[in-house]
């Protein structure tokens, strides 16, 4: 029951974000749906295992130009804040994992990469644009929802990370 309410709340926030003139962040406060996906290292990672950390959940694809711009900037944020209880879980939605690997060879990052080839987690989070980013607080609540990326969004990400790691 809570899971359905969470998804519906995320979807409503996403529609509002898409209707705004500039697709930026929407403030939300709903439980983030749990999931488990295989990581690039071969191990399964579960969102719930990151309870107590601030998580930047980022959905991306190899064909996404804005993702190519955003990911190195996210890597800088990861390096800067990881020792404060912050992590990034980057969920790739390509059906073919090799496309993601080729992308990552050109745009290497240090944070965990997860694979969602069937888009089951993307559907759970009602992802409608690439990239989509959900900021999750230490208690497992989705607090901010971002659709798309434009230069300067990383400043907003950093402000939200700082806010959430202080809580």
C-alpha cells in the first residue's frame, strides 16, 4: 500500500516537473521504493542497504547527450561528499549492457553503476526522461525529483546534498 502511494506521488511530482517551463527539481517527501539490481562489479546492490546514507539515484542511458555532460560532474560531487555519508547509484536503462560499457569507457566514473535492462526499476520510479535523478534522504525518503539536465543543475544537486547530509 505504501509502495503504491509512493509511486503515485513520484508520478504526480514528475508530471508537475514536466509541465514547468524549465524541468528542474520538485520537492517531494515520499518513501523511495526499494529495489535490487546487479552492479558493474557483478554484485547485487539493494537500495535499502544504503539506509543511513544520502543517495543520489540517477537513471541514465548511453544514447543520452545530457547524461554525458552530467555524469563527470556527478563524479566530482561523489568524490567531494562520499566521506559524509553520500553515494550515487547510477541506473543504466540500456537493453544492451555493452552500450553502457562503451559509454563508460569514454565517460569513466567512480560511483556504482547498476543495470536495469528490463526497465523494471525505471517503471517503478515512473522515469519519463533521461536523465532522471531522485535525491533520497538517510531515512529512505525521496526528497527531490529532477527530470533532465542542463548546465548548472549540479549546483542545485550540491545544495540538496549539503542539506540532506546535515540532517
